[in-house]
C-alpha cells in the first residue's frame, strides 16, 4: 500500500501547524464536539508515525515502533486534566 499524499507530507504539515487532528473512526458529531469546545480533546497514538518511507524500509518488521526520528512517537497525544 502506498501512503497518501497527506501522509507523505506529514512532517512538513506538522512543522507549520498549531495542531493536527486525526479521528481514526470517530463520528463526525464527536469530532465537531471537540472542534467547537463542547468536549475535551484527548487521545494517544497507538502507533508511531514514521518520518519517511526510507525510515519504514530501514525498520525491522518484527519490532514495533522502531523507525528513526518519527514525526510522532508511539503514545504521542493529548490527555487533558479535568
């Protein structure tokens, strides 16, 4: 599977953005509740986001989350205090 254009550009997008939102199956209503401040944003990545396909190719297939210098490491995210 080839990564999408947005995935390939993630490092440059992340460098210029104040925040990135990924929904991973959340409903539109839930995403909008967070976007409009009616619900707290929280979540952590269950995987790392590699910086490049070169980093993916250099990683070991039997070792999770081992790419060099990922854009976002495993567990990266937000957990707000009440």
